[in-house]
C-alpha cells in the first residue's frame, strides 16, 4: 500500500514536471518574441525620442501592468518554483531508489547523457534565472522609478538602458548569457520530448515528429536568445 502510494506520488510528480515544463516552453517563446525588440536600432525619431527605447519601455510597461499578463506572470513564477522543487525531489527519489549503480550498468549505452544530468542542468538554469531576474525583473519591479515619458504622455519606468546597456557595455555579461543558453538547450533537448512521453504520447507515428521538434526547439530557442546580447554588443 505504502509502495503504491509512493509510486503514485512519483508518477504525479512526473505529470506536474511535464505540465509545468511545457508551460515554461510556451513562456520561452513569448519571452523571446518580446526580447527581439531589443534588436531595433536605437535611433532618434524627429530628434525627440529613441524609437527602440520608446517601443521597449512601452512593452515592459504593458507586460507589468496588464491584468491578464500579470496572471500569466504569476503562473510563470509558480511553474518555475514547482518545476525546480519537484525536479529536486524526483532526483533525490531516483538516487534513493538506486543508491549504487548496477555492476554491469553502462549508463552511456543505455541513455543519452542529458537525461542523466537533468537535475544538474536544471540547477544551472535556476542559478541563471535568479541572476537574470535580479538584474532586469528586480530593476523593473523594485529599483526603477517611473521617469520616462512615452509619446502618448504616459510616465513609465525606463528599463531600456538597464537591459541594452548591460549587454552593450559589457562583453563579460554578453558572454555569460551566451554560455547560460547551453544548459537550457541541453535541458530542453531531453525535456521537451520526455514531457510528451510522460503524457502517454508514445506512438510510432508521432515519436519521431516529437523527437525532432524537441531537438529543433532546443537548438533554435536558446540560439535565438543568445543572438540578442551578441547583436547588441557587437552590431548595434
Ligand atoms: C537574451 C536573453 C534575455 C533577455 C534580454 C531577457 C530580458 C528580460 C527582461 C528585460 C525581463 C524583465 C521584464 C519585466 O519585468 O518587465 C525579463 C524577465 C524574465 N526573464 Fe528574461 N531575458 C532573456 C532570457 C531569458 C531566459 C533564457 C529565461 C529562462 C530560462 C528568462 C526568464 C525570465 C523570467 C522568468 C522573467 C520574469 C518574467 C515575468 O515577470 O513575467 N529570460 N527578462
């Protein structure tokens, strides 16, 4: 009985991991599309406003004040927390279930390395998210005062120089972002397809579609995130 409860709870954990993970994949796509605005060339419009600054500040203001987006943001924070805590618990549970590797165990032949290091990759991503949110989300929510006047007269927080300047003025910061996209890519290369398997989508017809979509997602999304700081630092 106790054993079946344990199995049930570990299965439930896997479902929650898969659901929160897929939601975070959607978040990544939305976040990436919004961030592309940072690649607009910062030029003055009629000598008055910087178009890129105007547009990004308008976007950041909308993202922090629109009630629907606010709800989505809270779901995102909860998903990150849930995914991280559940992931740590599952890793511990798996280690406890098999504290010593089988004598003839040959992990590299039986599974890809990313699947065995999901816990470590996830922890690296969590460290990145903490550093990242402290820098930009922290500035937007706690450190900046509203002082930038949009063309329509609305006074908003001037997040643009914080983000643009962080990459433009520091090669180290730019490279940090590029390096941090690797654990995200490796984590997604296993996690994306694995989430579909958890939900039982395990069919000859769809397996290769899911596998290659996951692979494409895990390469294209982190690569696109990495291009933004590089483009700001070296080209804009
Ligand atoms: C080029 C790379 C990236 C840039 C320039 C960037 C920029 C930003 C900015 C400016 C904010 C603050 C937005 C605001 O509060 O209005 C933010 C928030 C956030 N970023 Fe990123 N980001 C990048 C990559 C990532 C990646 C790869 C992840 C996840 C692995 C991530 C996760 C988050 C989260 C969770 C928030 C808080 C979202 C919210 O408040 O709803 N970011 N990012």
